[in-house]
C-alpha cells in the first residue's frame, strides 16, 4: 500500500458491526477518531451488519465504506499474503495470544491476508489467565499492547511484559442516558450478553427462578443472542440448570423454551432477540434492574457499562474486568466469589469468580423493596460513566500512539 494512503490513516484490523462487542467498539472508535481529527480510521476487515445504523451516521459510514474499498483494491496486488500498510495499525487480540502459531491466528481477514503497519499496536481482551512463553514471544510484535481492563493489564505485567498500557472501552453517552421507566405492574430484570458459561446466565436463571416464587410480577427480559451456539454447551457445567438452548423451528435460539424447562413460566420470561446497539436504550427504558453475575470479563463488559450509563441499578460480580466498574455506591456488587475450575475452553481461571445464587436473589429483593435506594445507585452509576465517553477513551489511545 506504499504511497497510496494519507499519512493520517489508522488501520483497525477487526470487523466493524452493530452486533458484537468488538464491532461496536470499532464503530465508535472510528467515529471518535473522525471527530478528534488526528487520524482517520480505515477498516482492514470487511464491514458487516450495519444496515440499521442510525440515520445521522450514514455519511460517516459512507466514508468508512470508501476507505474499505480502497483497502480491497490494494489487497488484490499484495504479495505473499501480506499487506504492508504505510500507516499504523491496531490489531484485536484475545485468548489466542497465549498460543503458539499466533501469527496465523492474527490473519483475521476472510481472505487470510496478514495486515502489517508502519507500527503495530493491539488491544487485548482475554479471559484465559494462562500467559506463558508464547505470550512473551507474541508480545514482541507490538509497540504497545493495551489491556481491555486493569485486570488484563496487571496479569500481563506480572508475566513480565513491559510494553503494556490500559485501554478501557467507552460508551456512547448521547445514546445511553437515563430514561424514566413507565409505571406499570411488572418488575423487569434484565440480563444481557451472549449466553455461555463464562457470562453466568445459569446463575441468573437459578436466581430468578427462586425470586419468581414470591414475586409473580417479576419478568426476566434477556438479550442472550449467541452467534456461536456451540459455546453454549458448557452452561450446564455448574449444575444450576438443565439442558442447553436449542434452535426452534422458527429460527430463534430457544431461550424461552429452555427457561420453561428450568421452571420459569412463559409469562415471566421475555426473549428480546438480537437487538442492534442503537435500539438498546428503548429496551433499557423498560428495565428496573440489570444483573451480570459473569464468571469472568476480559474487558469491562460493554452491556453493563451501557446499562449503568442509562441509570439502571446494576448487580455486578466483583471479579476481573468488572472491578473497573465497581464503586461503593454505584451498583450492587456480588462480593461472594468462589473459585472456578478450568474448563475445556479456558485452562486458566485464576481470578475468575463464582457468584452465589442466594446473594443474587438478595440483591433482587433489595432493589424490589427499596426503589429509592436503587434509583440513587442508578444515578451514581450514570455520574460515574460520564468519564467513559468514546471520545475521551479514544483520545487517550491516540495520545499514546503518537508519543
């Protein structure tokens, strides 16, 4: 790509979309860069699933599409499956960072072309706490590795990596803001994040099942869509639930049926399906409390951050990436965190936490019986999140890259 790109381009080497954490982060970072002015984001991976983007963002999306087409044109002539960009590139990293053969896994483009920049940086979100000699070797490829949470950064620094910093993702504070819930007869508990053992929806279901016995006005509203259904298989591992959700004849992922098998009546369960990010505020406006008993978060849990910015009192497991979000009065922390044994997918579960079902039920009851206190914690959460704008977080990243 020599001589073809302006010197103020900055490559984002992952897929921008509205339906994944990485995708949402990429879109918001790109938009923040455009407003910052020092760089213009260039998608190095084909953009996907942005048909429902907000109308006011269509012009910006057009700019991204044009830059994407320029990259596609230039990749047609690249040699040896490697694209040398004459601008810096930020790469996305995950649990594979601890694996041998890491360079092959970094080829995230569907055409298996490796993208390299004039300088290479990375943002990492990992849950597998098992750094080893491969981690050390892989780290040498990057000028700076930005941990997606203080926990991620600490683990890698303790392993001996010196080229570390922290990049805490942001929130669209114009989109996610408090909205008064309409008074009705239902007490709505929200649970979000793709359904899998690590996210702890089995804990949510077990706690709600107990709470619902004495609160017939309670409804569990979920946004559990998981584009990788095989990763749901471990949800039975804890013994708290039976069976695994199975896709139904109408194409849904079968969460309502699965909840029914586990003792939740249809009247007290609502599957919101796949909700585009910019429509989440409408869902949040109907919620009384959000619960996140996640066993581990490599990052800071974007869905939880958006709920907090929306003024929703949140119940958060006090472990790993969640610790960046927790203060004394801005949520309901789940302090009882038991050990979690390694799984087939995660060999290193040190620092993970097993939330106690009874403590979750107790938090539900606290919110239900003391709405004034719950509202106050929600207000404190909103105040806390005002420092987490995408503009501020992205500006720090650019500052570090340009030093």
